[in-house]
C-alpha cells in the first residue's frame, strides 16, 4: 500500500512512544508511508530533547517521507487551523492520486481537508481517535484561556466532520467512541499497546545504585509532564507516609510542567526524596521503570483522562511493576484485577501502604499484569489489525 498519513503531532519532534510512531514502525516494513503534519516549533521551548529521546528511531524515519503544512515558525494551533485553506497548495509536490488509503491520526482541520481533497480520487480515509481532542483544546495551555471554550466548540465541529467523512473510525476504547458520537457501523476498537520485546525487567540494580535508591521503596512516574498530570494528591500522601516508610520518588520525563513539578516537590518538602531525571532516551525507559517498586499514573480526573488509555500503563505492566492509577474509566471497569486506583491523598496513601507492606503482593501484581498485556496489548498484534483495516478499506 501507498499510505498517506495526516497527524496532529510532529513525528520528528514528539517522543516515539506515541501510538502513531508505533503504527508507522510496523507499517513501514512493507508499505510506502508519507506523513503530513504540523511543524511543532512549540516543543523547542521546553525540555523535550526529541533528538536525544528518539535516537533509536532513526532507521524508521529513513523509510518515511515527512512533509509539514509550513516551515514557518508559527503556532502549531494556527498551522492546524489554516491548513484547511491551503493544504492542496502546500502538498502540490505530492501526487495525491497515487495513494491507496489515507490514515488520519487524531486530526482535525488538516486531516479533514485532505480527506475531502482525496474524495475526488475515491481514496478512503480511516480516522483514528486516540484522545478526546475537544476536551484537550478546552484545557490546553497553548490556547489563551479566553479562547478555550470557543476553541473547544470548533473542535467539536471539526471532530464530527472528520467522523462523517471517514470510511471507518478507530478508537482506543468504546467509552471514547461513545463520547465522540461515533456511529457503531463505523467504529472499530483499536487499543493502545506496548512493545513487549523492549519493555521487560532489566538493569534494576544499576539504576537504583546510580540514583542512590537502593534501600528505599521507589514510587515512580514515566512520561511527559503536561497539564493532564496531577502529582498533588500523590505528593501529599508520600509526605504523610514518609514518617513510617522509607520512600523515594522517581520522575522520568520532561515537558512544559517540569518547573511546576519541581515547585510542587518543594511545597511538600520532598526535595531529599525526589529525583527528576528530565528526558532520557526511549530505549532506556524500561531500565528506569524496572528501578521502581510502584508505578503511578496520576492524571487529573477530567474529561481528557476519563476516556483515555495511557500507553504508560502497558509499559509499566510489561516491566512487571504494580501500578496505582487515577480512576480512568477503562482501568476501573476492565483492569481492577491488575491495577489499584486512587484519586485523593487518602486513597493514594492506602494503596501505597498496602503495596509497601508485602513484596509478594507487588510481585504477584507485576507478574499478572505482564501476562495480561502480553496476551491482549502488544503493538505487533494491534498494528497488524490496523494493517488489515487499511487493506480492507482499499478493496
């Protein structure tokens, strides 16, 4: 297949643990891929060293042609909005008729404009919904507060236009499909997953030694630090428990919320207990997860997180770590046998205390979680399902 991809993320400037990166890694083995996206200069303002983080993804990039809506250094949001008006002109060098299928990843304006342009060539579009985009717009720090509600309404409008024009719509969870008003006849569940060959226990002792964590119970988080992460109840719980349990906090990742996270560490007096590493190479992430005794997903309990399916959940579980997660719907409904849930100080404290008391409980949870993701959530099997969806659309 010759696959044309539109994306709301800049492939080269985003960490390659994203859903799209994993799909393209698989598809680029046997298919020709062209990716059209925003030029995300916004990430350059923060502590995300994408070149460092993605150094082991270089060979995949060589197989993919990447185009941007513009090379100008303007807001990614503006790029996305105005792409509707000039997308065919900006892609004039591409022969649109040569493509077999269009994969619109989490797109709004640009994805819709290209889907519409491709209709004249009878090229089908598969629309992939990985997040509640209108809800993300309403809470995005990239958008002035006064414009967020208006932006959210416009997001709702474009969301529905993309769903309407698509031949099929893939969603990470059924709850997200319902929230997005995807017709059942179009909807296909295509969850997030994990590379189980990469994410497995490794070098636990070395990282703990290097970071002076050897004799403590380590509570850890891996991921970008953005507006949807809320460490406050976790830090409050750790502060209270620190008088009776030898705890350490390990936070791996950078992003726009890095400075705010440092400030929160100071607020709760956790400076001697907390280690913030900033961005690390993606290939090293399993080693840091393995160094943790308990992994956390401390998301805000809002519309964005409510219908999400975090990649880090499967990465933690694949490394055989017990997990405490905020109350994400699908986790509560389908994964309560493998994950503890918490959303306030007392619930975090109770979950941490229960796991800290017994190594065998932590080990049992970790083993069960690893078996669960290996059976149901590997990127190879999920990407193969996407390949079949794309092939079917081409018939």
